[in-house]
C-alpha cells in the first residue's frame, strides 16, 4: 500500500482530499496545547512511542500555548464546538492541526492519523524503508451513534488477560467505545468475588467439554480460568486508556449453573449441580423465592461495581426457563405473597422474573448505576429504567423504544459473529447461521417503524461473539475480522454516507493493518464468491463468480488447480456434466483459498422442479432448484440445504420425457441440538402425466436417539425399473421431538440438499 492512503475505516463523515504530503521526520514536534487534560498528552505520547518503534522517527511531545499549528508540527488544540467523540483533522504539506473538545475525540483523531500512515505503524517491527508521510486532507468527523459496542463471551471458553487486551486494541482501532464483557454463564464463572470464593474455586472449572454438536460427548479435557480482581482492574484501566468502557455482564436469573454448582442452596432443588459441560439452555436457574438469593446477587454486584466504573451493568435476563419455579414451593409462595397473577400475555412465573429484574434494577439504581438486559426482560413487564439489548430480532427493540426505554440493537440476523461468514464447507465449525461481511454492513440500526422521538432511544448497535465453538485466540480473530470493520462503519458513519462498494474498495488497507497487528482475519471477502442457478432450458447449472474490486478470477473444470494461465472468468460458467469447478482470485500480495464446488449430475439434475409445500423462510435457499442443482450441502446446514418444519417437503421433478428410473437418493442433514432431525419417512411416487401418481417406494425411519451421530446422511429408495416422466418425493419431518430433547413436543426441521433420480 502506498504511503498517503485515504482508505479509512470507518469512513469519516466529511473528508476533502488535497494534493501533497506531510512528511514525518526527527525534527517534527507534537504540540499539545497548554491547559488541556493530561489525557491529551498521554494519547500524544503513546502515538509518538508507537511511531518511534515502527519507523525509528523520534517525534518530541511538548506542551505549549499554541492556538494553531506551526511549521513541521502536529498540534492539538481545544475546540469546544466539536462533539466530545469527534475531531477535526487538517493535514497540510508543512503542518498538521487537530481540534477536539475531549480526549476521546483526540484519540479517535489519532486512529485516523495512524490509518493515513503505512500499515506498519500498527506493528512491532522497525520499518525504516517506508515513506512515513500523511496524505493532505481536511476531515471533520464525529460518530453517528453514542453506543458502539462489541461483546465477548469468556464463559464458554476462557481468554487470557493478554488476549482480552489484544481484543480491546482492535476495538479501539475501529473507534468502538463499549466492550460488553460476558463473564458468567452455565459453563464457567470467570470473575473473582471475594465474598464467595467457591464461585472461582468450583464455578470456574468444568470437567470437560462436549465435542462439536454431539450432546453427551466429552473431549476429556478440563477447562477453566478466571480473572482475579487485580486482573480485572488491569483490563479496565487498559480499556479506559483507549476510551472504551467495559460493561460487565452477570447473567441472571438463568444461565447460573456455575454459581449453583458453587452454592447449591441458591437453586430450587438444592442440587447437586455441576458446571455444565454442554451448551444450550438449562432448566436449573436461581431460586428467586429465597431472600438468600437476593443477598447473594447484591453482594456479587457490589463487588462488580467496585471493579467496573461503567454507568451500565448488564444483568442478562435471557433464556430463563420457568419449569423449576413452577414446581418450587418457595417460588410459588413468593408468587402468592407478591400477588402475581397470570394474564393472557404472561404467566405468573414470567412476572416473577420481572419482579427479580426490577428489584435488582432498584438496587443498582440506588448505587447510581443503570441496567441493561436482553430483550426477554420485556416479558412480564419491563423494569422502570432498563435499557434493552434486542437480540431476537428488531421487535423487542421497537417495543422498548415505544415504551420510552433506551435500546441497543444487536439482532442475531446480522450481528452475531459466532455465525458462519462463508458457505464454504471447509469453514471451521460454528454455531450456525450465516452473517457474511456484506450482511453485517447492510444492517440499519434505526427501524423505519419508529417516529423521530422514538428513534432517539436507539443508542446504537453492538455485535456479539459467543464462544461455544471458539477455543483459540486465532479462531476468535478469524470470526471477528473483518466483520468488525463492517460493524464499525454501521456504528460510526452516517447512513447517507454508507456504500458497500466504497467500503470494499477501502478494506485492503485495513487488512494490511491486521497483518501488521498479527491478527488472523478471515479472507473470504477477497476470494471469489460463487452463486449457482439452474438453467432448465440448457440442462446445465450456471456458476457466477464475483469478487471485490477488479482483481481477475481464473477457473478450471477439469480437476486441475487454477493458475493465472487458466481460463479467465468473464461470464457465468455453464456446467453441463459432473465435474469440479475450481476458481482463484489473483491478488499479488495475499495468499487466498481457491473456491471449489463439485457437481454430480443424475437424471434429475437441472430439470424443472416444483415444491407444493413451503420451506422455512430462514432455510429456503433457492427453493426447489436447490434440490436439483447437482450440489451437495456441507456439514453445516446453511449452504445448499432446504429446511422444512411447518409442513413436509412435497417435490415434483419433471424429467422432460419418459425416462427409465429405478431409484431415488435423498441427501439429508442432522444436527439434533439445533432441532434438525432425520426424516420421519420418505415416499417416492411416479407418474407419466403429472396427474396420476403411483407409490413406488417408502422408507420409514426409526425414531432418532440422543446418542445417534449427527451429520449428512443419504437415503436410497430402490424399486423395479419403471418408465416415468414425473417423480414426486414427499419427506415428512418429525412433528414432535422426543422427551430427551430440549425442544420436546415441538416440530423438528428436516433438511434436504439434493434429490437424485437414477
């Protein structure tokens, strides 16, 4: 990347580029206007130190009574008209002037200055051969949203102090100002509470962890870890120096099994309990009929408040089953004492949760703090001053804003970074979903349904990174980046300035910054992105390949690896037979993964197919065409799979002419923990006219057991060779999941990727 780069992320809200460069050298001085807060000086000194480390240039930092920039200086002065988190930056050929009203605005200006420099400034290696200069520009910038958050779950998998600091560094680079620290859950308690030492001696350790999505399995490895109070103070100070507020989360009254394992008397049954070794929502929760539970919570939160100066304390409130409370005499007595009655919207137990959240809110309000809760806290009545974190979509946020409550938008549809970011079957295991960079970038935090006054309650967006399947720092970074870059522009840049094509043209520079920082970022956005469409007229599948920018794409379909000497992609590739398409993007300085897709043609491939039933909206893919495109789905069910839950799959394939057929093979997927079960039964019918169908074969499957292996399974239904033009396949899903399953009694999904007629 050339010096003097304008590829800034997030995009400033006003930038005018001009000719020329400001060249940094040993005679350059960094002047902090006399009388400014000492934090201004620290920011300047930290920048000078980093610049010296990477460039060898020694910029002196001094305090002077300056009102404007002198020659060969970078000068920061007070301008009270600039918003607190905003800044003005004027880079001229002989000087640089920064204006800010607060240290955080100056800090954001320095992040911009660093991005204007070669990416090496973010590293730890001396790079004297670089041109250390800034492109001339006038920038006037301030964030769109006051709340710009990122979350990290350290309960499911623990991350060290140094790993958390590195995470904070990358948030600061992207101008985020809130770090949501998810410290407690069923699988581990990660913060020292001196009044309750067993929370960490017992609650921070689990005996083993389930393997993949196989409930009942074990990796045989103990997992644990927690932060001492001194380490928490160290992390908080580190974030404060980067103008990031840490919001701690103590999730209650559900997601508390690690605490129950430590202090069993806090539960409804009295235990015994163990720190959970499996993911999911557990029935055991705090017994909120007991006063000792509230004493425990108040004591824990008192110590938490002493460690975290944040205005907000997150108290969870999500995914709290009520089954224990329904049978607990103490909870039922509390319901009676409080006079809680079920109504058409909420059970008495839901109102008991509302009582709990309201009581804890009052305790925290009395200490000068505010609560944040997940959108379930709307159920049973919202605590008076609560801020709602809307994760199950936008609806909870809309409802809360209309009630006059502040809202943080964090919907799983766009902002869950534990979701897959590519449909490539080679992706490492993730929880599910599909949230690529473009989807993240497309998110609009302010719902159009809100009035102007209601919209003022949308504080901003946050993305969440849950770590059930994220065991290492490298994988954490892979899931975070570059999606965080897209998020930062949603958070910072005004809606009318956002443009995905512009964003992708700028992302190359921040990728170089990630390289300099030693970050293991995902590179899908730089690779070829394929899409496939059935062309029934030509009897082929058309593969369209795209990538950002103007980098050339080369491909093969003969099984060889593509090179720059292979066929250059210029138009959709017609695939008329079984083969493997391989495609590469030529980016000179970046090692990328090739796209690979295998097509397996049968008598039904690229034929006209019709569904008379409707797939689940979340898992419809390309509908019937997906089932005859010759492409098999991967282990995750978010690529070439069509999912059915409300009704069975009823597919008719028109072979075009009477054809001799003798079998139908069906590809299915199973991920029982995610409510994806094998079929209940499969039936094949044949017809010559498309009106009169005759059953050719039927397969009834045994009921799925908890220990059955999940994954992709094919089922073949054979029959005597028959002439037929139309093939109908009906697949019934399990309409009532078994008692051993968390979703017992509810309908399971059935997933099908391909119907192969032979």
